C-alpha cells in the first residue's frame, strides 16, 4: 500500500472530477493538503482519504469516536481499481477503529462497506436534516 504524492495530484483530481456527483463538496486545495500531510492512500487504482481524530468526536446522534480513531473521508476507485485489496491493507496499516459516514442513498458504497466488515452503528444527516446518512464503524482486530 502506498501514499499519494504531489506527483499524483492531477490524476487524483481527475478521478474525483469524474465522481463529482458523489463528492460535490470536495475542494482540490484540501486534497492537496491531505496529500502533503500523508493522509491519502493511492494504490491499485483506489484512493482513500482519511484522518485521525485529535479528540473525541460525536458522529450523528449517538456515536462517539475516540481520540486516535480513524475517519475515512472519501474512498473512490478508478476503472479497474481493486478496493477490497487496498481496504484490507489500509485496515492493517491504521491499526485503529475506523469510522465513516455515507449518504443513505449511496447503495453502492454501503454494499462495499458491509462487504469489507463495516457495520451501521448510527445515523446522521446533512443540510438541516434534508440529506439522511448512516454512520459506519469497523473495529480493527488488533485493538
């Protein structure tokens, strides 16, 4: 598994542009900062952006992520990418509980998360409750 470098920026930007309907909020200056700070995986055609919580964080109404837990912010693949392989390596690499939130109507993403062992533990919403979502969690075996 490898982290993205600034040399990868244009390619990553292109992939996210292809999926603007799923990631309309993504700012490319923020993506560049994530790359510079080592928070972007780019391997086997898969991009994972993530961060580590610096303090306890409430997710939705009832979920609390602990300091040191991982939050996955985006995951996307190029045509022919291998997300299960990369996810498996990512889980071993971070060696911490993993959280993410996803729009409730993003069935394709939710199918993937459940296939790799994540489970729904709560709900969340955006835009003053107009966009419902789910909170997913995966406890890493080594924790």
